C-alpha cells in the first residue's frame, strides 16, 4: 500500500492539532468564570490582610490552579491536596535548587521543574501549576523559604476553601473522593450495573499507564451510561411486550412438586412463574429451587435425592416439601410490558438473570422474557 501523500499527511496533522469542542453549555461556562474570579479575588484579599505589607498578594500559578478548581473540580489534579501540596512543594523545590545547585539559571530552572514533578508524583499531589510555581521561584531569584508558605501555600489554601464553598453551592462535588469504587445503581434505575467489574477497570487503567484527568468513579459511571445508550440505540424502541415469550407455562402455590418438575422437563425451561387465581405473581420456582430442596434428602446422588423429593408422601403430615409454594422463591423481580428492552440488558448480562416475568395491567402476568428472547432481539436489531 502506497504511503499517504504530503498534503494528506499535513491535513492529518492539522486535524490532530485541532481542539475538540467542549461539551459544556453557557450556564456551566458562566459558573466556572464567576467561580474562578471570586476564588482568586478572595485569595488575594485575604492574603493581603494577612501579610500584605511585605509580600505579593498573589502568585501567578494561582490563576492556573483556579482553572482546575472551578473548571474541572472532579479532576484528580484539582483536589485540595494536589493544589496546596503541589504548589507548596514545588515552590520549596525551586527555592532549594537556587540555594544548592551550582548551575546556570536555565539549568536550575529545568532541574527545578523536573524535580518538582517527580516529588509531586511521589507525594500524590500532581498539580500542573506546581511546575509553574517551581519555575517562578527560579525566575524571580526567590531565596526566602517563607515565600513558599506565604503567599504560595496561603493562596492555594484560600483558593481551595473558596472552591469548596462555591462548587458545593453550584451543584458540583468538591472535594471529589478519588479512591472510592463506583456503587452499582439499583436495578430499575436509569443506569444499570456494567458488564465489567472493578478488577477489569483497574487492569485497563494499569495498561493505559498514563495520568488520567478524570476520577475513577466518574469514569466508571460514564462508561455505564455509554453502554446503556448503546443498548438503546441498538434496540430502538423495543419494549418487553415486543419480544417476550407468551403464553407462559405457570403453576400455582399448591401445584405438586412432581407436576411442576414434569412441566420444566417437558417444555425444557428453567423457571415456572407461580401465580394466584387472577394471574398475579406470587413467586417463581426454578430448577435451582428443586436442587436446593433436594439437598436435605437422605439419598446418594442428585438423581436419587430428586426422586425422593418428587415422590408424594403417603402420610397426612409430612416434613418434606410437597407443593411448589414450599420451595419457590418469593421475592420475584418483574418488569412491565411497556418497559424498554435496553434498560434490562445489563440485568441479564451483568447480574446473570435467565428469565424475567413480564406483567401488564393490574400486575397480571402476560409473558416472560428470557435470555434467548434478548439474544434474538440483539441479533436482529431494531
């Protein structure tokens, strides 16, 4: 295959350099602008009140810190320890390099920035403006260790406090915990559990091996939402009623175990909804329920224990289960007939459901949704 022509390569380079659009609306942009302005103003005024006679009110890296604290408050690079620790440690590194390195100014500047980054990595306070703080100390010839604390550390602390108050007041979580695992939403919520777990996500992040400017829990949540949206686009407007199996083979509370087991075998199914006289769900009995009930039987082998369980007791009173209602699962997850199929896909893929009773008007059973029904829908698309 011939290589791309020079104009094509230039065009490709220009496209790579073109900035991506920011997916934030005017309201969010205004929130960030006002927050950054107020934060820097507050930091400057209070620093001036603290020690305005001797030192500058503000240091330049604080402007970059304000972009992070108010513009991307969820970022690991914008968290309180990153801001205060990153700026302060980097300033100390810059001052130390001026004191101890017998190098020309440009060598001191480069070394100070590199060492500041290394130390921020080690102390888990990586903060981009920290590099600027180290460079500022060198360029201004700052030899006073006190400067790293006032105004640098004080500026940073005041900005963080302003960020905590402002972000919370405007609906943004700050500080944003970086070490928590994303909690799986309750089934039936708009975002269902993903098909990947913490171990898989951690493995991918380790393989990526780069600083990620998004917290882990937010990343997991975004992936869940993207997965759900993909399901919705794939399945279109399909509802449970469109693909469910109907009519449904059912049993009642008093159905003998032998009869229920025969139905499972005959229809080659794994579950039987248990209904009352008006077809409302009261439970569900599965092959697993039979196996669990047979574990207490005094026979060798699963087949022997099942045979004993299914055999009717000749006695009037028996301690052995005789009817479906005695072994069924009473807590049954159901879905309405008009529920979007896309919302239920993660329930089958992540949690491992094999069958889901579908109810219609007055909560009466109208069908059952199985993994097979779902696979057919996914393979054919909308």
